[in-house]
C-alpha cells in the first residue's frame, strides 16, 4: 500500500466531506478511494470514519490520526520543496486571511515587500474579523491570534501579540489617570464586541487580575476602536502592533504600564488541502523573518 497516498485520500475525504468529492479532487475512482481508506484502517488497526448514506464523521481514532496525517503530508511537501530547482521561483495565487487591524497595520506592507521579491506570486488578501474555515472558504494561509488553536490545523508560530491600555491626551485632561487596574471601573472603556467586552484580564505585579469594564461605545473591529480613542472618546485596550506608533508620537498615552494585558500568540495556520509547497514555504519563511519573536512594533514601549 502507498501509505502516503492513503493518508492523502483520508485527509481529502475529511476536508471535502465525501468519498466522491475526494475521488474527483484526486482524479481517482470511488472504489480506489474506498480501498485506500480500508487499507489505512487495516494498517492503523482501527476504524477511522463512520460511514452513512448522508454524511461521514470521524471516529475517536480518526480524530487522533487526522492531524498526524496532515503533518506527514506536510513533511513530504517540505522534502520535495527542499530539493526543488533553485531557479524555480515561487509562483501562483495565495489566498490569505487576516484580521482587519493586523492586515492594515502590519501585513499589507509585508505583502507588498513579498510580491516585490517574488513577482510571480499573487496575494488575495481577505481582511476578515472572524475565524474562517480554511477548507470551505479556500484559504491557503490564515494569520491568527490565539492561545487555543484548532488541533486539526497546521500552525507555525510567528510572534506575540501584546496589548496596552491607552487614552488620548485630550481625554486625560478631563479625567484622572488610572493608577491601578481597579480604577478602570470609573472610566469610559471602549470595548471590542468579541474580545473582552465586559472583562479585561491583566498580569499586575506578577498576579492575574480581571477587571469588569463598561463604556458607551463598543465595536467589532480594532481599527475603529483606535480611531475612537484618538478622538478622545475613552480608554481602550489596543494591540501594540496598532497603537505603538501613536504612543511613540505622543498621540496616545499608555496607561497602567505595570499591568500587562493578557498576551496572545500570532500564528500562520494552514492545511495541506492544496499542494503549493514551494510558494507556501517561501511565504511562511518570509513571515517568520518579518515578524520575529520580539516584534519591532514593541520597541520603546516598555519605558512609557
């Protein structure tokens, strides 16, 4: 049995939702797809899928095996990419999903640099403030901020996402500056509709602290909160990749520097649904170098 092909068939059936769709995608007959699935089950010694006339679903063993199959297929692609011809430049279309705030503040300029280096690559940048289904929406790569990723996805950590509490100088002329996180309850806090709507989490003097917050404006997108904060509407919790330049220029004032909001990691996540190993690998390597463990947008903020 070609075990790699059997894994590829298994992953395709799961991603596409049926054996017939996988057969069309892989240019195989339906009986061949069924045989590969049966041989893979015989090899691992467990049933991997519940098969009914209406849908397929993973067994417990299938859920365990699926991410390992993805990793094996990705490793195979990496090996092929490693020995590809050096003059075979990355090319083709990459559909990339990212939040609006990170896309505008950091990724857009990075993608301009990338396509200048690799002009045969086209980037379809999807600015979406929600978690996308990479398979259903045909996304090749997504930039996500999380501490709890879907185990079925392949993830490569890029950097960290830190946040700061800040307000405009105009707002602070009219309101006393908070000295402790508990003081935030007396301020008009501008909140994100999906993250920390009513509770902000901190590390204050090495201890976890959660503070209830409220205000008269919330938004479902961080760039809007930034504009509201600059306009003096209230106090907000903003990512440093977005607020850093404004703090360094004095347009925003960092508050409570001894209390750090909860950090998240920034990942590049993808599946092995499409086989573009060289292009995807080059883009991932570029992003790792562009967004190091200590991101440049945090420089100079610790002392403020």
